[in-house]
């Protein structure tokens, strides 16, 4: 059975509030935001194209990252975990969170016992983030 590439959650809040809620929920599960890419601003600056509010967050849980990198240095190509938040047409927001187990499959590392353990723990934490975000 193929797993989904990520988890999606619709948030009733407007973009800025949803972004704050996502960052706070990640923090509760031990993830900090290492990078923040403002896609709307970047596309405007680089291509002079208008785009909806859309941010890509690079989220990292240092203990999990350390375990993964210690097991397989090439896993750094898959870090940090990406989380996107975008504005929807109706004024709500949509958050997407990458599924770490699928990222291991993409990297061809699904046979590494240590990496799978890290991916499973990361997935459990990120699923709790998604569950928290789904609450009103």
C-alpha cells in the first residue's frame, strides 16, 4: 500500500494566524523552524509574478536529525522536514506536512533499521502536529 507524501490540514484561520499556529504546534513536538521561504515574495521578485500567500518551512527536530545523520550522512539531502502553509480561495489556510516515512522510500533508505525508527518517530510527532492543527 502506497503512503501519502504528506498530511493535509485545512485551518479556518487566515494565513498569518495559521502560520503562527503551525509554528507553535511544531514547537510542542520539538521541531524548530530553520528556514522560511516566502514563495509569494520570491516569485514576485524573481519572475514578477503574483502568487497566493504560500510559505515553505524547513522544520527540524535536532535529536531526530542527529540520529538520522549519524546513521546515514546522505539523509541530509532530505532534511529538514518541509511544511507548507498556503492561503485558500475562501480565506482559510491549508497546511501540508511531509511524511518522513515516504521520504525514506524516495531516498531508497527504507531498509535502514535506524532510519526507519527515526522516520516513524518523526511521523508520529508530525501526525500529532496535524491533529493539533485540525482542532478548532
